[in-house]
């Protein structure tokens, strides 16, 4: 069985999306499937043991494909130009994909299209392939645009995009989503049948076999992007409250995002023990996280984040790291239901109180850490996720 994963961005961008694709591809390969990742922004290569195939186009030939991608991303961030591009996303995207003749040569059994913008760009072309098509939702594109402030639900661009996605979904043989909440959204908003929509979660690979000794002062880590979009301000504003109660806590914050300067100022003013870090190699980050005591996860309270489990959550549980997060409904309930951490109100003082509870109750933190490793092996284990995906593929090919 040969499965193609079609991406609409370079492999160095949108790391959460890239990780999902490579995790699924790697898991499938371990089960005897032949996966290939296809993108118009990268040359033919092999990455993490998976074949990467290029989609031939003019920009890739002259070596500026990634540069064009970054320009397009910046233009979309502009409300005026962005709205024009959004309304014409099918035309804009097709320029990068060319005629997709190279797909015919790959002898694919199934093509899995990653995210709605990719589907809107290539639908008229891939329908001619004559093979089953699956769409993998990593989130809800329209509501991600809303959460970024580029459009509102009252803008005509929102309705145009929603209708475009609805029409495109109707041409899919299978739709893959990240959560039950997302499945219900797809059924209600895009009129997909329940039988067509399958929950294929993010999945986790335990990075350690057992919890390492976590002695010494409590080490708290914020390992995501320190940005407004990720609601990092909640954690930053909680730091003075944490310091007021406990000066012995060591806080590690990633040196990446649009709120780094603000975090520096708060740390200095509150005299918090804060260290800003960055690891170029992912394995070094995971090793460092495994020796920390608490993983911080801040979440914006909007539809996109409520129905789309955060990739950082799976990173934390894969190293047995108890999670402190703000409750936004949706999937976040599992943090307490699965016994892997504490949920708080969307309030800096309450967030600090929850974090301090984990810091002061080492037995609770130990139980949460052990439970993290347990569910990362079974409930959210990548092998289980990929097995479910393989069953979807077999069903498509049997029709």
C-alpha cells in the first residue's frame, strides 16, 4: 500500500503539522506501508527515513519556492491583501502546484491531503487521479483566521471560505480529524456524514521509559512559542504571583515568540528566577523537559483551540511531565480526567495557584507524571492511532 501525504508548506515551517505528518508516516512504515510526503516547496530527498517527493513547479526550479511561501504568509497577515488572497486561494495555490503530473508517476493507492488550504488549491486536479482521497484536518482554517484577527465571522470572506471547504469536503472519500469535538464541527458545518469522518488523534511516542529523578528546586518549563496567539500573556502575568509565594521555583521559557521582551521585563521586575532557552535539536529539548517538574500550557479560549488538541500537550506527556493549563472546555477536560495535571481559570492568579499546588505536592506531581507516560503508551500511543488510520485506508481500498 503506497500512501501520499500532500503538504502545502516547506518542511521547516508549521512544525506541529509537519510532526503530525511524519509521525503518521513513520508509524505506517513500521507497519509495512509505503508512505511518501509530497510538497511543492522541497526537493526530492529522504527525511527521518521517509521519502519526500517534490511537486515540480516554476518557483522550485529557480530555487525561490520557500521565499515565495514566506512572502505569501506575510501578505495573508495583512488584512487588505490577505482577504483578497483568501477569496482567491484556489487560484493562488494552484500556481505553486502546477499541473501535478508528478503525482501520476508516484503510483499512489491513496492520497491524503493535509489541511483545507491544500485541498482548495488542488481539488480540481487531484479529482482526476482516480484514487481514494482523504482530507486531514489539523485545525479549522477559517476559525484560525478569525483567532488571528484577519477576518471575523461576519466578513463575507468567512462565508466564502466555509462554503468552499464544504463543497471540497463533499468530494473526499474520508475525512480525518483530531478530536470528537472536531468531528461534530465537521458534520454540522460542512454537512459531512458521520461514516465519512474518522477521529485520528495526534498520537504520542514516549520519549522515556520511566520517570527520571526530579530532585532539587521545582523546575517549570514553558516550551511553546511565547506569543499572543498562544495566550502566553496568561503565564507571563502569573509569574509575579508565583514569585510572591515561592522564590525557589526555577522557570525556563523558550526564547521564541512576540512576547519575549515582555517576559524579560516581568521577570526582571518581579525578580523571578527565569532562564530563557533554545534547543536547535528536538531530542535535546525532550531530554531537558524530562528533568523538569511542570509543563506550562496556555490556551486561547476560541473554537479552534477548543476542538484541536495542542501538540505541546503530547510533547509534555511523552516525557512524563505534569501539565498546568487553563480550562477552555472541549478537549482540555482530559488533562484532569486522565490525571495528568491541573486546570485553572483563565486568570493569572488562579493559574499561579494551580502551578504552585503541583510544585508543592510532589506526590501529586509524581502520580501525574507516571500517568502521563501511561497514557502516552496506550490511550494516545502512536501505534494505536496509526492502526486506526490503517483501518480507514483498508476500508477505502475495499470499496
